[in-house]
């Protein structure tokens, strides 16, 4: 889904709108498709790189949620336990 980013001449994001919007006239804006797993990176409100032409939205990866981290850790623990059990059972033969 397209996102409208309205920003000033320093790259400070004034507004971002996803869904239904009217394209502005007379102010700098970008219409971008933010990829899955990414978000706009804001540093002190700056989210558009105006040092390049054409201007570009600054994107970053969305960090994993606490639930995703716990799922990964759980899978690692299960794998470690399976490997340990295999070592123990293999040593008994």
C-alpha cells in the first residue's frame, strides 16, 4: 500500500498517510511503497534524505518482537536438548 510522506526542506516528516489521501501541491512530498518488514527511520524527526536527488525516504528493518525472540530462543533450546539427548543416548551403546 502506498504511503504519502510530507516533509520540509530539511527532511523533517510533517505527516505520513497510508490509505486514502489527496496529493498536496506546493509542498515537498513522496509517495512510497514501504516494503514488508521495513519502517520509516526517524532521527530527530528526520525521515527523508534530502541530500540526494531525488529525495528518498530513510528505511530500516523492523526489529523482531518479544514474541518472535522468544519463539527463536525456544526453538534453539529444543534443538540443543535434542542434540544433548542424542549424545547421551549415543554414549550408552
